C-alpha cells in the first residue's frame, strides 16, 4: 500500500487545524458581536442615515437662500465679514465657511480650475459637509441619552433622530440650521454636565460652546439668558453646591472666553466701535442707542452687532 504523498499530508494537517480553529473563531466573533452589539447597531444607524441624506441631496434642487449663505462664506474667507446687504446678509454667519471645504480642496488640487455653473456644484458639494457634520448631533444625542437611560435607550434615541424628516431637510442644505442644533444641544448638555460634576474643565468647554454658538446662528444669543438661568436655578435649589464654585471667577472666565472667541471669529472687524457710529434698523437697538452715550465703545465686532440688529428687524 502506497504512503500518502506529502501534499496530501499537508492538506490533511490544514483541515485538522481548521477544524480546531473555526469553532474558536466563531466563538470569539460571537463574543465580539455580543459585547459590541450597540456600537455595531449605532454604526448601521449612521450608515443608513448617511445613505438617506446622500440620496436626498442628489434629488433636491438649490434653494433660494443657499447661494446667499455660500457667497457670504466666500467673502468671509477673503477677509471681509461685514454685512453689506441687509436683505441677504442678515442671517449669514461665519460657520458657513465649513461648506466651502470641498471647493477649497478642489482649488488646492487644481489651482487653475474655473467653473461656469454659477456655483451650483460648489453648493451641492457643500451640502455634504452639513450632512456629515449633523452626525455629531446624532452622536451627542446618543451620549447624553446613554448617561440618562443606558445604551439601549441611547440607541433608540439615535434611531429616532436618524429618521427625523425635519432634521433630514435641514442637514442637506448650505445653511446654519444643523450647526445651530448641535451647538444648542451641546451647550445645554454641558450645563447639565457642569451641574453634576462642578468641573472647571466642563465649564470652560461650556463657555467655549456658547461663544462659538454666536458664530453659528443669531437666535443662539438666547443662550446668554438660558444658560445663566439654568445655572442659577440649580445653585439656588441646591445651595450646598454653590460653596464648591467661585461664581465671580466663573463669570469672569465666561465673559473673557466669549469676548475673545466672538471678536476673533469676526477678525476683530471694527471691534470697540462707538455706539453713535452704528446705523441701526430695529426699534430696540435704536432705543438703546438713544439711552446710552454715543461715545460708549462696544466690545464686539461690527458684523456681530449688525447681525443681531438685522435679525430683530427682519
């Protein structure tokens, strides 16, 4: 009887090894999936969310105000954050610069490239930035809900958000709405987090979040009312907690961070301009201009103050 060849012996050896390894691999894979089931399902939720968003972007025509947002972003990048036309620049904010990233990358790859489509392709490509940024909203919802109700509740909350039609409509446009949703949610989350931890680092992050919010949407100016109200309500209700925190130092840090971020965000454009040099439109700002001395310096950049005035007027 002939002996088996070396080849067949090697094949038999491999088969034996596979027979031993496959159950181990299957067991480890099952264990990995079981341990990371929530993370895997969250990734699937995000993947479906992005798929729906990309399909929506490709099917949607340009809206009437996306061009205005994009034009302001381009002008801002060129060093001019001023609001030239009150009708078109009233609600435009520096954050829209993010939507110009695809065009900036194209220009870096092909410096001499020119387009003749009136900026349509730039706006379409810019929409993808808004969509991908909106994932941070979904993740923030997951994180906060996880801390409140656990992983399963967090996954369900993220799932619900991923199919929110109102969010999908806003997350696929070159506007500031999705950005504002994120920074509003982040600021309130950090208020809650600070009340729980009393951490100075959380407070610094909160101050920075509120400051950046002012570069995102004018309506987030209400955070200057909402955040102090929530914090004061908490400290009044739990008076023992106030002993752990120096309110004077925190207030100083909050004001300093906001002044620096807002002024830097507008390139310090006409910062500390006198009150009398402004040409306001809204009744509120006109009234304030009459009450306070004309020589009063305003410690904010002119486009920031003009934006608030125009937002109230329109």
